[in-house]
C-alpha cells in the first residue's frame, strides 16, 4: 500500500492508483506524480490543479517521473495543464514522448 500526500496529509491507497505530492518552495510549486494517471485519478489531479494558489508568482512544475500509465483523459488533462502554464517534466521514454506530443502541439 502506498500513500497520497495532499498538502502534507498522507492518505492510504492501493496499487494501481496515483500518488500526488505537492511541494512548495520559493522557486516553484512541484506536483510530483507516481502511479497511473487514469480513471478517477485524472479528476483528482484536475482537482489539485484547480486548488493551486494562482497568486503565487512561482511557476508550477508537474513531475511525471513516477507515472507508469497515462490514459487518453490523462493526456488531455496534461495538455490543459501545459496550456495553463505548467511545466511538464519526465525522464522515462513513455512520459517524455507524451510531453513532447503536448509541447509540440501534436494530437494527444
């Protein structure tokens, strides 16, 4: 069993889910994702995005390094976050390819 840490509060969740860790610093707000960005977890990430502090001048980075799967709805949400100004980052081939599609304006 893993945990979801939303604003520092851990919440238990089973395998196949998504962990979202929010880390704030003077330089940036980081949303670190681990697991599957699919199903109800797409809506959960969207909810976290809507709750962001828009008054902060620091950029928002969404780190997809720990993401193991992204559904079509997850890709669409990532594209929306990118359009809203989020910086998407990853190292793995799959997530890096998804980011490249989004950034280059290709269909996701």
